[in-house]
C-alpha cells in the first residue's frame, strides 16, 4: 500500500504528546522549522522533499514498521512496549527530555505502607501501568516474576495506588523527585529510555531517503551537543615565541587556524573550544602572554564523527 505517500518524498513521523514540543523545537533549530497547527501533515519552507506526519507516539513503532512513515522519533520504551525493536532500524539516540539532559527511567514504585520493598514482593499482586507489555517483560527478564496482575492505566497511574486499585505502579520519571515528594518509594528501575530515530527497514535501502534521514539526524545531533555544553569559536593574539606551546594546549576539532599579522612577533589564532575547556585554558593562556581572547558562541558544530559508515 502507498499510504498516501508520493514518490521521491521522505515521510518523517513526529510524535504527539509530551515529545511533540521538543521535537518541533529541535527541528526548527536544525533548519527545518514547521508551523504547528491542526494538520496531521506538515511541510517546511526549505525542503520540499520531506513531509512530516504527526502520529501518536505509542503507535509510531508500528507505523514505521508498516511503512506509513519512512522514519520517526519516539521513545525507546514505546518501541519495546510495541515489541517492534526487531522490525525497525535505530538510526539515532537523542537525549532530551522535559527537565534534564538525562535518559528517562521506567521505575516500579509503591506506597511504604503496602509492604513492597523489592520487586519480588509484587508476586501475585496488582501493578498499574501505562506500559503493560514492557512492565511484564522486564519483571520477567530481570526478576523472573511472571505471576503479576496488570491494571492498564491511561494516566494518573500513581493515584490508583492511593485509591486502593493496585499494590504498585510503574511510571516514567527523570529524577524520581515528584514520586518521592508524593510519598512513594521507588522499588526498582525496570528500563532506561530516550527518544530514538527509527526507520523502516525497506526505506533505508533507498539511498536518497536514507541520506535525507541521516541529514536530519546529524543536524539534530549538532543542536543537542551544543545545548549540552556551549561551544565557542575563540580568537586570540599569540606571541610567536610561545605559539608551539599554545597549539599543544588547544583542544580543537582540527588543528587551530594560525594566521600571520603585521607584527611578526605575533600570530592570530582561532580554535573551537568547549566552555568548560575555555574556563580552564584562558588563565593559563594569559600567563603565557596571550592577549585578546575573544570567544564567539557557535550555535552548533558539525564534525566527522557524526557521519556513520556508508551502508551502500
């Protein structure tokens, strides 16, 4: 089936729900701004060879596996929940979330008064969860527990313990602070998740589509790397006498750019430096006689290590 797709166009799945805003933000910063609205198909102003389809994040793995979209972004937890990890190809791992730059965790939690202190205490008891398949899989794989009853929840899962509907629950959390603040104990960590770019196995055999997927992945990677730690293009005036020593100190993607100036006793040097490195290096450089250290923020940096080996 064509699923309403045009030839020569890449169909890219954007998740609805909690990931939607972040994905749209990253696409905009990586050169593919989209005007959000009520439409389920979106197209940016600069690349007419890509159509973005807004899909339920839980259904994304199935939609990608079926070819309704050629690729899409969704949580790793939803891929495993749908049992589609063997049917799609992971092209990229992205670490972004609501509050931190850490992967999210599927945790098993309960109220202290219910006496569940370890996963084995859940044997024969009721667990409420929005991810029933993943919860059952991980309880069996990690702890050999198969005798549990699942209460499928579509939200407000934590409240079901308070109302006596279940003995424990699973929840996706980044820090666990909210769960603990509401009087719950985290019993175990069942799964670590992060957004992934997944692709249809037939679509990646199309060279043009695969390269377009990789273009988008690399641009998002560059944005996320810059957000994790600011990067600067740093310009400085270096005395010729200490140039070799300064060059050894500079952690650049490639060798620093060294340019002559009118005064032969000086050189102009430019290098790409991360903020943490710059804060350590700047005082040392000044003591060597380096002058005029000017850092200019770089929105993103593209490097060869972002390029994966060509599969064709």
